[in-house]
C-alpha cells in the first residue's frame, strides 16, 4: 500500500511541474503533492491553473495570496466543488483575521485551516479562539512565538475545547522533553503544539516521543531540526517504532531517487517530513476505529503546517542568499 501512495506522491509532484506561475516553487510543489496524496487525490493541472487565475483575478499583485502562497492556495481550491466561492469564503476569513493580527503571509495559511473546519465550528468563533491561543503562546514563550505560530494557533483553535488545559499540558510537555535531551527553542515549542492535538496525558505522550526519538537516533534516518513537529505525529500514530524506523529509511531511499526529492532540491529534513507523513497516515488507515479517523483528519490539516515549515525554510534561504550577495559585492 505504501508503494502505491509513494507512486501517487511522485506522480502528483511531476504533474505540478506543469502548473503555470510556479517556476520557482519547487519546495512548495512537493508539499502540495503531499497534501493531495494524503487525500488520495491526483493533481488536476487544468483545474489548478483555473484556480490560479481565480486568485490572480481577485487579489492584487502584492497580495499575500501571491508568491509562495499562490500554488498552495490554488491546489487547495482545486479540490473544492466550487473553487471561486471557496476562495471568497477564505478571503472573508483572511480579512477577519487581519482585525486580530498584523497582516502577514501566514494569515493565508491560517485562513485555509479555519476554512477546512467551517462545517464543524463557527468560523468567527474559531478566529477569536485563534487569537486567544496565540496570546497564550506568547504568555508561555514570548520570544519564541512569531507570526508563523498563527497557523498552529488556528489548528489548535479548530480542535481544542479547553484552551487553558491544553496550554497547561503543552507547557508540561515542553519541560518534560527539555529535561530529556531536547533543545529548547522554536522547534520544541512547535512539537508541543502538535502534541496538544492528540489525546493523552503529557507524560504518556512525551514518553512515546522520547522512545521514538531514541530509536531513530540509532538509525540512519532521524527527525530533528524544523522537522521535529512531525515526530509528535509519528509517535502518537504508530505503535511499532522499530518497524517505522526501518520503513522511514526505506521510503526515504526510494523517494530520494525521484526528481525534486533529492538532497540538493529538497533536503533530508523536508523529505523526512513527507516520508513520515505518508507512513503515519498508512498506519492510521490500517487501524479502523473512530479515533483513527479523527487523527487522520488532523494529520491532513498538519500538511498545511508542513507548508508553513517549508515557507520558513525557504524564506531563511532567500535571506541568507541576499546577505551573501550583498557581502560579496562590498
């Protein structure tokens, strides 16, 4: 089964190479390919191109819906029954978010996360809860919390009914993991955000993360750096960590051979995120119960967070390149 999912991922990635206005969007093509693959869908290039036109016709050239967000948004719109109407609703959510946050590119992703849950909760309530979740993040970690965390706040707001308890448990997870060899900082904070989406006591969840991390450290493939949040998904959706470690290495090796997934074009950390996401959903779908269904939906939403992680990496790379160019010219 994982082989067919892997083939679908590669096929989606190749199809997205034919999408217009995405010449420099290599990393985001891989992530959009993952988003479609997690839903067992094949990229419809013609429809995605139509969605790009919809976005361009309804946003200015300087809009946050352009640039890195253009392809991601178009792909998400392409799987809707009425892309034009869906985009109008996403724009409405985005405009409402701007009343609560300074305008930035991550509001686009946050608005899409909220849109995905429009049938489960009132979007206005989710927006208000998103702001409160973000404020609680800043209370716990003022200097670690940035604009990118708005997406995590939105994801938490859509799935959590008791924010105070959730953030108490989040902070407990942060301290437990920090005391067990995990470096404090943004990546660890992001991991605790993901852990909050799953049931269980902080000690129980952290023990699973620590065990998995130790097993992966002994393998050739391990999950760290900005891919750390996916470690939480893996730890709480897989039961056999030794098998997972072997499968992760195998999937990585297979994926690495395909165009766009090598070390130069994508890098091992992002490839690990993609491989681990595929394996986690595979594990969940083999476990037929109500909890698994709920977690599958959460994992699919996390693919938007993966886009966020990739955007941060791409922005950092662009900044570094600009600094290097400036230094060489002086």
